[in-house]
């Protein structure tokens, strides 16, 4: 009874997923269906030989449960002997058992890379690697294009002259596409470019039991055992057990025992689990699995041949199905088409378990059914599968054979696949993005964020009030307006020395950008103040920090002076949509705000402009806000997202807080629409629980205000943020990573488009 309130909220969240078609449920497999879905590649889970070996192994007089962590009472001679046997089978010096492959990957990447090291990873590596990297102390995490040795070489070349260790992580077989890593080429490039500083880590989850002599994996098949730093073999797929082992040196094993938290702080595998692993490896070592491997590879060739045959005789299949261009080396087939869910349901109705995999699990435009073959499948079953594919009516939807596009690409998909910013967005397009289901929206935003930014890098900014109160504006939310009784005392402009002392403290605490705010409507008649502010800017820049100011409206001449003083960025928020604006502010027009932004951009200063959520607006106003800034001549350098902090005495002083999902949806939409822009969590962050802040970072936010205060409102402190960064594997963004200090992907192209548009407009005017 006492939990009714919480359970009501939980039910609302589940209902929302139901509406968005993203609700997950546990289902029971149907025993009468042919398995084309599971990872039981060698069909050992139903093997009489394995069951017999397992039952025999269980007769040993050992406790069923491990009794605890391996560092306490959970270790045994049986476990250590098993580790040595598996390591020897795979040609490794040593091995360490983990409860799962996820635990092993997450534990390894969280603790092995040291501060200042770099992790370079294939863009399609498993989620467990990403979890480990988020907790890692490594200085940088860089992705390369999937299975592209040239892309890898380009990244490694940039790291050639460093001194830190570089970990390059790949998978032998990738689970969604079934393609095999060009591992020998990867190792050659790493050794050529980095020498002894390069450490290759290979996840063999899907190749264990499938590739190599007796199922030893891809590394052994290529004879690369002594050129690989660490290997992961998991037991939940072809081995038909559970758990995993990390292979490497004895020193690596001992280090993981001391530092890998998923190993240290959990109860170890039970004796029956270890016995099943040993029984499966007994089959592999004895060669009894070799015929199963051969059958599996023969079925792979059979399916590939029949799929090609189907496309030769069926125009619908030829135009609708996209099959691998060459016979896969693995038993995983990705067959892409427009309506995979409908096809999966049809195949299941024909007695075959095949599942659909759709966006955002796979990139937009690559929805597919995932077919997994098993040694226990028969040629007749494969032929029946292909026959059913040919009979399915969903294949009657043709595509353009020239482009192989399955359907017209949606606005959402275009945003997801963008490689450069664009400034031609319509409100309708942004609305389509904004209204995407939140689970898909945030996943897509995270994908784009990783394409344009290092997801672990967060810019730390400090916003300091250099002149408080006395502003003549009537902004309904602002404590500094002279029109409202908020108890705030007006002050004059702070001295240059006091401001620079505050900047010095901010820098010592890790902030790389120092922002200075003055409560003015504009800069008219403030020549002396402007002179002092320019000295502040020069002083901040002299400390090696970025300098940003927010001073109200400025004209072109004033903007030029600020540029000459070395100003990095000028903050001038538009606050909300044009339509909602007049309900919040009447003393300054929307166009006056845009004119200041124009003056700043034309002076060559980066623009920081965003808005405040929670001003009584609707969702359409969030769209309008993003549309305003995304259609400027160039996207703003940064986009602050503020959540209203109600101030007593102001017209909005009693306003209820905006919902978190509206904040998250706005951040994710802004990331997709403005992929290269820095998105800053600004006012109101101090009211968010840490987990909510992390969700914002995952959805594309990559900057925060930190320090003692944010103008006149509360702010998360430096130490609080540093602790959060350490817990979640985040780090302060370096100066050279910020947009204020470098040119971003697509910036040249975007500026060229703007220049061309201006030239065309000039011709029309003069014509």
C-alpha cells in the first residue's frame, strides 16, 4: 500500500514505452520452432555427449556453491586448474575466469588503461567495452570506422609521437553483421605505427568454438597468439555454458585480481558452472567438435548459395533483400530489408525462430532479420527457410535497384547519419525529430554525439557575476531586474583584479572557460566599463583560459573591440521561441537579440546562445527555440540549456519545475540538429540527481557550469563535479578539443554554403 505512489510512476514509464513500441517483455521459446536465432552455434546445449560428460564431471566431491568472491572463499584448485587448461588450449600464458564476458570487458577497460593512455576502438564494439571505457582513467577514447584499417591507421598516426600506451580493441566476429575483423592487418598497422606502445585486445565471444583449429578462435587461426595483449573468450555461445576468461600474461592476470572490481566484488561461478565449462572444452580438445564446425561452415555456404539463387529467380527478393556480398566466415547472416518485423513474424508462423533487429540497435537504413545457423540445423531446414523467404508477401515492396534504398530516408534518419552541420532546418523537420520516441531519440543523439565529440569529455565553465542587479529589463524570470523586489542589491562593475583572481581560482579547480556576466540591457555609454572588461578578457586569455562575456546588447563596433581584446565567445540567449517570447519579456524584442548575435558573428566571435526551459512554454516552443539557433548563418559554438530556477519576487517565482524528459528531449534534439555544437547544462543542474545529469551527457550534453555560483543562482561545485566525473569515467575537456579553439567537421562546408547564399542574395539585390 505504501508503495502506490512510486509504482504509479513506474507504471506511467512502462505505459510510455508501450505507446512508443519500445516495451520489453520476457518471452518463452517455442520448442516446436527451428532455431535460426540463438547463439548456440555448435548445438552443444542439446548435445548428448556434452550432457554425459557434464554429469560425469559432477560426480566429483566438491561443494556446489563457490561460497563467495575468489579473493575470499570462492577460489578452488578446480578453478585454477581449469584456467590453466583453457589458457594452454588457446596458446596463452595465463587466464582469469569471470562470471560473464560483460564483467570481463567492463573490468578490463575500467582498470587496465592508465591515466594518460588512449583507447582506440572499432565503432561497433560491444556495449560492455563502452561501459568499461566510461569508467576508465584513460585520457582519450577514439573510435575508428568499422573494420577499416585505413581509418585505424589515420587515428594511430596522430598518436605516433606520444609516450602513452594505446589500447586497440576489436571483435573477431561482430554480432549484428557477422563480419570478421581483418585482424592480421590491424595487428600489422598497430605494430608499424606504434611499436611497443600498442596493445591489441580482441573479443572472441562469437568465434570461440567456431573459428580456428578445434574452435580455438581467430587469433589462433591466424597464429597471432604472441602479438595480442589480451583476449576474451566467452562460454555462453558455442560453448553452451556461462562465464568467460581473459587471456594474457601472468602479470596481467595478477593485476586484474587486484583491480578488476567485477571480479573482486561478486560471488564466483558455482562448481556446476565450472564443470560445464570443463566438459565443453573436453569436447573441443578431443576433436569431437570438429565435425560440428565443419557442418556449421557447410550450412553457411548452403544458405548463402540459396539466398543468391532466390535473388536470381525472384524480382521481389532481388529488389528488396540485401544479402552479404560474399559468403560470411561466420554463421551469422544479416539480411536487410524494409519490413524485418513483418518478415520475422511470417517466418515464425512457418515454424522458424528468426528475429528482427531494427534501429536504433543497428544504424538507420540497415534494419534486418538476423539469421544464426547451428550445427544442429539441416540442409532441409535451410532450404525451408529460403523457400519461406520467397513466399513472404512483404518482399513485394520494391526498392530502387540503383541505390538499394529501402525507403525514402526520414528526417530522423538524415539527422542520425549526418556528417556535417546544416542550417536549412524547417520547423516541421525539427518537430519530427523532437517527437521521436525518447528511447530512439536519445540513442540516436548519443550515436551522433560520438561521431562529432569524445563522449567522455565535458567542458568545465565558470560563470562569474562582474556586475549585479539594477537591470532595466523586465525578464520575468530574472532576479537582477530592477522592476522586481527579489532582495538582490545592485552593485557596480567589479575591479579587474578581483575578477582575475576569481578566474585564477576557477582555473586551479579545472575550469577551462571563464564567463563574465553583467546585468545590463546594453553597452551604450559604458566606454570605461568596456575598457575594464577588455582588460579582464586579456587577463583571462593570458591565463590560458577561454573568455566569454554576457553584457546585454552590443553593436558592431563594440563587438569588434571585444574581438580585438581576444574574446572567445559571447553569450546572448534568445530564451525561448519567437512565439512565446513576448509572454516572458517585453522590453527587448526578439529581433534585437538576433541582431546582437549577428553583430557578434560578423565580428568573428563565437556565439553562445540557448534558452530557458520552464517558462510556461509548450513543446512546440522548444522546437521553435532550436529552430531559431539552428538556422542562424552558422550554428552557435555552444547552446546552453537552462531549467528555470524560480526566484521569489519575480512573475515566474512560483512556477513549477519542468519535467526532466522535456529537458532530455530538448538536449537530444539539439544534438541531432546541431551535431558539432557544444551543449551546456546550465542553470538548474544543481536540482538534478547525478543519474539524470549522466543521461543528459549520454544524450549529447558536453559542458557544464561549475564553481561557487552561477551568476546569482546555485551551482554544482568543482569538487562535486570532479567526484561525479571519476565515478562515471568522464574527464574535463581539453582546450584544444573545444570548438572555440578548433575547426569542427563540416565547418568549412557550412561556411561555404553560407558564403554562397550571401553571394546569391547580393546578386539578386544588385540585379
